[in-house]
C-alpha cells in the first residue's frame, strides 16, 4: 500500500465518537489504499484502544498510536511526524466526514496550483439537543459551525479554516514547526485558535490557504455544550485567545501586554450597551445573548493583556 494522504484523529476518552468517525472513513469513495488513518490516543482511560485495535482491526489502512503527554497540539504534532505521506488531514474525533471528503481534499492538493499549504471545507452541525432559541447565528462559529458562500477559492488573511476539517502539506508543517504547543486546549480550558496561528505562520512562509466546500464534514454539538454557561466560558476563552494571538504577533510581548490590557479595558468600558446587557435576563432573546457574549469576549481580551503569557513558536524541522 502506498497511501497519498494521512487522516489523523487525535482523541481522548471519546470512544463512542471514535466508532462513528472510523465507520465514516471506512465508506469513503476513495480507495482505502490511497489513504492511511492514524488514531492518536492522547492518554485515554476508556476503551479507545479496543475500538481502534479490536473493533476496527479489519481496516488495513488504520494505525493506532499512543501519545501519553496531555495536550491536543502535542498529539497533533506527534501525528503528522508519524505519518507516512506528504499530505496530512485532521478531523476532530466528534466529526463525521462526507463519503467524498478524502477524495475532495486530495484533489485540491493535487490539482490546485500553486500547491496549497492548507485545505479545508464546510462544517455542518449535528445537534445532540435542540438548538435553543437564544442562540444567535453570529455565535455559531463558537460551536465550530462554519461555511463560506461561493465556489472553491483561496482565502485571504481575514479568513481561516477550522481544525474540525483541515488538511496540510507536510512540507508546510515542517517549515513552520507545526502546532504551537502550550497554546490551545489542555484539560478543561477552552483556549483555541491554534489552527489560526498555524495558518498565519504558513502564510508568512509563502503558503496559501484554500477553501474547498465539497470537502465537507458534520460536527457533533454535544448536549452539555448547548447552554449559556458553556458558551460564556467558550466566548471568554476566545477573548483570551484574541489577546494571545495579538501578543504572539509582536516582537516585544512584555511591554505590549500592558498596552493590550489597557486598550481592552477601554474598549470594554466604552461598550456600555454590552455591559448593561449582562444585567438583563430575557432568556430567549438571541440579540441580547449576542451582546452579552460580546461583552464576555472583551472581558477575556482585557484579562489576556494583564496576565496571559504567550507561548514560544515551535522550531522548524531541522532548525
């Protein structure tokens, strides 16, 4: 078997989702000989090993890998370094690719010129509980629900692809060093943006980012996340992420941190309508919910300026 692309699934204690995604990869329209599947077990304590090595042992293109150190980005870097192909694609363990997903990802890399550094597509929701009336459309991206209108195209720096459905040229990962470890989700924190950071660093190295809407996936929206409490935590963490992303783009992070905190605090205090919205409680008003979440995002941004410490970028392979 000479696979052309590696599909990497990093997972921890979510064997029920892993069964579903492996089942979806088993019925792809592209021949199984054209791609390998790497399950990176990030120190699971459930039956994840039994699922990957037992229930799906009949998949000849499946490899099970164990990565003991907690942290999604470390597991992702471990995965692409273990891959045997020049292309690597990531799927969240709670995503479900359409049957043509691998085929469309591979075609984009092999036909678009110049060759993209990253390719990704649509992410549609599978609601495990009914979508609530208070959830404004402007907040859907916090649940990794995303698509752009129009045909396949290159994306400018104002748009980035999401890791639930994102593939890379291995050379681009080698040149940038891959994902920034110490950034993103570890344990229960909801810091995110690691894929945005990586795409920004790829663009700085001359790689392009390409949107292929036909390479689509479904993404489970877990019932315990469909609440204001979870969304507030997620939006606050996004504000912290926004601040960290700005700090990581600066050459002198220490003096900039205090400026960032000051600017964030000024912006928050000027947003009196959003601040007052935190005291209101019309439960099914999506516009009110949107204003409240924007306030929490600005609070997180301010906090990042005063207390957050941006992690160092990874080293390029061979440096």
